[in-house]
C-alpha cells in the first residue's frame, strides 16, 4: 500500500456538510484513499470523524489534469448498498460562465445505492440541471444483464467528447448521446443526425419517394423485362433491389419492388425520376408489349413513409408493432409484412438506404402525421432523433450506395458497381446496348472511394482527379468526384468518385483539383464501401 502522489490528484477535505441534500464528510487521510497493487482505493469508514458518523474521500485533478474533448475512460469497481453514491464527474477548472450550474458539469458515471445496478450519465448547465429537473442524461439499466457482471466487478466507464456531442459507454456499450443544439450549423446538424443513426436510431421522412402499383397476371413477366435482374421467382412477402436501363444501356433509375400478393407489386423509385419511370412503364405497356395484362398507377401521394434506421431500430419497431414478429426470423432482410400501428393499417418493408439495420413503414397518407408522432413519442426511449436528407446522404455515401449524382445519365451498371445485377440469361430493356465496344473497354470507369491524405480537407464535389496537379493543360482527367461527406464512422472526409480503370486503382495516390474552389488535394483511392463492406449490419 502507498499514499497518493500529490502531482496527479488531491483530496478534497470537508467536515460534515450537506451537499445536494446529502450529508458528506471527506478526509485526506490514507485510511480513506490509497494505492494498492496499482489501483486507487477510496474507502468509506463507519467511524466518528469530524462530528460525522463516517468518513470517505473525494479526489480531484483540478489544476493537475484538465481535458476538453477526447475519450476519457475510468475502470472501476463500485460499492453497493443504501447511502452510497459513487460518481466520476467533470467540472470546469475555471467557472468562466459563473457558479454551478452555469459553467457546466459532465457526470461520466453515477451509481445510486437505492437504484442498484443502473448506471447514469448526465450533463448539467444553466439550461439543463437537476435543480430545475431538466438535466440531460441517460441510463444503462441492469448492468448485470447487459454486461454479464454486476457493479461490484470492474467495468470501464467512458465518455467520448467532441465539439458536437458527448457519448456515454459502459464496457464500450453506448447508452446515451448528448448533441449540441442551438447555434449548430447545417454541417454540424447533419453530422449529429448521421452519428445518431449509426449509434442509436433515427427516423427520416421518405414520403417523397416515387411509388407505383404494378398489378396483373403478367406483372412478374413485365418486371422481368423492365429490370436487369430476375423477377419471376420473387416470393410473396419479399422485396428486391432492381436497376432499370434506358434503351442505350444507360442506368435510368433504381429502387426496390415488393411482391404484395401473387399479381400485385409495390415499386419504389427515386424522387426525381418518379414521373419519368411511370411514363417509361406506360410506354412499353401500351406500345411495345400491349399483349401483357398489366396495369400501373402512381401511388406516391397515397402512402406516407418513414425510414427507421440504426442498431436500435428493431427494438423501436417492436414497441410500435407489439403484435407483429419483427425478429430476424419473422421479418428477415428484404422482407415485407402488413401490420397494425395502434389501429392504423401499415406496411413494413425491411430495406435500408443507410447501411444500418433499417425498416420503412408506410401508412395511408391521411395517417402520416399520426405515424410520425407515434414514432417520435415511443422513440424517446431509444434515443431516437429525426434525420434529414443531408444526413441520409452522408450515410449512403459512407456505404457506397449510388444515387442521382452517380446515376447521372452517363453511367452504365458496370460504372456504378451494379453489374452484378445484370442477368446473362434473360432479355431486358437496354441489354443489347451493353455490348457496345465503349461499354466493354478494359479500363472502363468505375465507382471508387476517395480519402484526402491529410484526413482533414473536404473534397469539393465535381473535382477532377488527375495524376499530376502541375501537368500541362489540358491536364488529362481520370475521373471526377460525384459525392462528398464527412464520414461520421471514421471522423474524416470521404468521397465517391467515378474513376477510369477504378477497379485497379485502389491504393493509388492522385490529386483532386477544383478550379472553382481553387483547391488541389492529395488523395488516396479506396473501396467505395467505406463502412461495413460485408453488409452485415443490414442483415443483423
């Protein structure tokens, strides 16, 4: 056993006093705080000490160790029993905004004896504090059930703190995130929203996606001709991702189509192409294949949609639909069920654009507000936050999912990594055009990922990719940046690009040049699948 070094921490000494409606008495004696086998021991003793019936210790690093932002971990065993309240918390070194709570407090961990087994993480400030009962915090309930051991065993209590959020963990299990609000910028807000989807659960309004009902005895055959991949054997209750081409082989649109019943399909399209796709389908039914017994009608305005995405999405869905089996077996990836949302008929599609475990819930448009309010209400228990199209864009770019900026009327399936969906056995619109010589060049352009070498500089969309930034004009363009984001998974900029011979350029160092922004950025070419390349999350 050894005494504490005064260079690393100091003991607060309080005679018997009342703080926060709690009687406390602290000493600087080695009986109450000491080092043993490399571990700090803080011991409460039942004794007559300074007019108190007990003694303990409270350690502080003020003016000895100060931190703003980063990852702070404390590995500790906690006492149990009534009257105990072990805590690890952070206070400002200098209260520049005034006395507590104006200058803030971050509680990394609190365990209350009368609430045994539950770990709390909290922040306090002038707006949010326990005096006003407005403190912001979260709780990891039943640590024994979650981690396999109780509080009297060692656990790692952690916060991750940056300029936009604070995340609380026990043994790397996230249980609460506090996000900066108020004066946050669009960039900060989209990062916050995307990060919450990756760590908890988010909801996004996807009502604007195009929706088309395809009905009739020949509906399966019709889809088989329209899409590049096979559709004849899609089971009822399952969805499939499909790509449709123009006659010249250029990708026209993509989306999922679900088999509702034997002769009834629900097709989704991108928002921008909804009207064009409907016209495309009607043209072929009326003029090219009039013999097919199929009807198509837009249902975009008939259905309101909400995407629920994130690792907690299934837990939230189960609360929304308690009578429906939404387990991985009951509702597998790309599955579909009809359900009841508190008296309102709903459709649940297990599909994902974010790359996370996700679902899309549709109700009739008149019930759209009801659905949204129910999701928000029940989602509070799961740290739900709404996320918008900027965050949605970040999530899809990280996953390497293509969208309008890649399907820009100049790309074929190979260019965007969709060639695996092109059937070699059946015919479809645009198939013969894919035999063009230009479409089969060995160094054909391909979708790739791009990361700045400094991991700091965001790459402007539209930037040209070149080998030599000082090359003689016209400097040969190898490709262009199609979409950029700040990766919340890796905390650095990430972009998608269409690059010549991209398949063989992974690992290469190039330069992204933006004459409009007057920027030249050294970059590395990486896989377009920057997050979860095996697609395990969507199937979890």
